[in-house]
């Protein structure tokens, strides 16, 4: 999994769901014209087509100020077999659909036999491909990734996190404007339906990954008659009372589910980056090193520091994909066994970008109200540090949402079992960002509308991600034929 993907996934794992009708825009006049797309070859990939979609900043005022979404398409290579359009919904909040289509498009077209034109988009505020971007004007220090993601102090103190959260919320209120206030799951659902109209489709098939599963589930809940086949890859708990707050809290469990995979790899006798003699020795070694770095950070050649929290954040990055294991192990070995400046690469970017920070923060804070009481967070962090030492209380720490100025414009919709049985879930058994236990809550909410394919693998993202032929085959067959397993299955 790439660093970019992890940055965007952590807040998800770092909305969820109330009656479908609550996602509907308030009474409004329909736009006079059906939205349209003007396709042209993408500058970076002529095999794909690109277009721009205008959507209202405020859906209550469809003819008012507009935001722009960058849209991309990979046409079927078997037009005679074309079934329709398959929309790929990225994770995040803040993930790029352009990047998702670039990563998965060719493989998905091959696996589905060209049954679809594959389309994706950069949601409002997201990406660098032409979508309208927002900027909270945050201080540079608040964008450092292990600060922006709120890790408590070495002793569990949350005071600095609270101060930073208040600064971020104040800056977003001061600088974000109406565009920032429009970043919600409900508006992404509305934007998707405008995209459906612009594509000229009566129904959309949908593939959502990570946070995109929540968006897809909400779209299927609100527009059951406009969805064809829906795949949810790596789902979270759709509890409408918590939404992203619940997803973030669940990463503590997800990391513990996944860490044994890393520990087994890191203690293998033939591993050139071996960290310990046995799997059980890896965790205490890691925790001891993080504590040492809390007291005495190391410095990279470019001057930024490896703190204990930055190492912990690096672990979260690593666990999303086995490809990250070796870089993290090399960093651990260097931090543990050498002196002077660190010459190995960091496993994290130094900071998140201004627009990443804006869209991610605004979406999770606009979707649902968060607790305002700082003692609530302090108590939660103290308990979570004991239960889940690898994540050190971060998943339940105070966020800018505790100081957010605006109340949610839409109540989170509840995902229910009412609707067509046209959904397939696929989920890794050991997902650090969206743990299997959370996906089971989505499974229960959807009832007979879905089947769950559990893949006995680790990492974030299951379909065409980890080489499990059983899971890939089940998803591809569903997209091609509509056939689902008769019951939930586990792919060993």
C-alpha cells in the first residue's frame, strides 16, 4: 500500500448511516439542465479519458456557486459485452479516484471481461487533477503527520493534542468558507448521482474501498433503484452515532489483528532484516525502541526527527501492506543499532498537504458531532494505552472535531437491510485500518442484501490486492454475472 493511500486511510480506520431519507438534500429545485461531461484523452495516460463535472457547492442552491470534480474513464475493450458503468469510489476521506483507477483499472477491466466502462472521480476538495481544492491555512507544524494524526505525549498527555485540534478547527472556520463546510458524505452521495446522470446511466454498478465502502453503502441505501451491482472492499462499522470516530477507535483492534503477521516475518531466520529471534519478542522490542525515541529522538539526514510517535505512525503505515515490512525493519535496525544521523529512508512523508488536511478533517467533522468534553478524551486515552499499547491511545484521542464550529447539516444515514440483494462485501481477516470486527457490523446492518467474502490475509484492501485467487474470483464473478455465494464464505 502506498504512503499516500495510508495517509488517507488512517482516519477512516482512522459515515455511517440513518434512514435513507435523511441523506436526501433538502427540498430544492432541480437544475434546469442535465449535467454533462466533455471527454478528452488524459494528459498523463491517453488510454484513459478525462472530464470535468460541475456540482453545486450547496445542493440546496443548484444554480449557485459550483465545485469541480475531476472524472476519469477507462472504456471497455469489449464493447459488445458492455453491461454498463462501474464506478470506483476511493477511500479516505480524501482519496483520489484518479489514482484508484490508475492502480486498479486495467486489472479490473481484464478480470470483469470488459463488462464495464470503469469510471472514477476525485471527490470535492480532493486530488491534484483539477478538482476544486480547499485550504484551511494550517501552520506548518500542525501538518507534520504524527502531529496531525493526534498521538498523545509519551506519558499519555493530551494537552498538546487539544491545543492543536483547537488551532486546526479555528483555522478551518476562518479560512475554509462554504466549500469546506460542503465536505460531507451526504454531498458525495449527491455528487455521485449527478455523475450518474452525466454518464447517461439509469443504474450504476459500484466498487467502493475503505471509506468508499461507506459512501457506496449510503448511495445504495438512498438510491436502491439506481444501483446495479455493489462491491464493498474493506468496510467499517456503520454506527450512525459515531461514524469516523468509531472507525478511528477501531484501528487499535485492527493493528493488534495485523501485528502478528509482521512479527512472524520480522523473526524469520532467513530474513536479512530480522529484528528478533521469535515472534513474541518483536512487540516488546518495538515498544522499548519507541519509548527510547520518546526520550531521545533520532535525526534523519534532511533534519526531520524520528520520534517515538513517528515510529508508531510508521508501524500503522507498514501494516497496510506487506511491501512496507522491509522498509520499517531497516528503519528499526538503524534507529536501534546505529549512532549519528539516520541514513535509511523514512517510511512516512514528513507532512500531509494543506488540501489533504482540509478535506479529511472537514469530512469527518461535518458528518457527525463529536464529544466536546476534554476529560472524556483523557479518560479514553488512558484506558486505551493500557489495552492497546501499540497504538498508545491515538485512536481515541481528541480531534479538531471536538472544537468544530458548525453542526452537521445532515444526520448520518442508517444502513439497513431494506433494499435489493445486490451487494457483495470482501474483507481481509487482519486489516489494520478497517478491522474484520467492524466489517461484521456492516454485514449485520445490510442483512440479506449482502454476502461477505472473508479473505484469510492481512493488509488494507482485499480485491486484486494480495493474490488470493478465491476472493478475487468471487468478486469478479459477481461483477460479471451477478452471482453471489449462497452464504458467507472464508477464502483460506
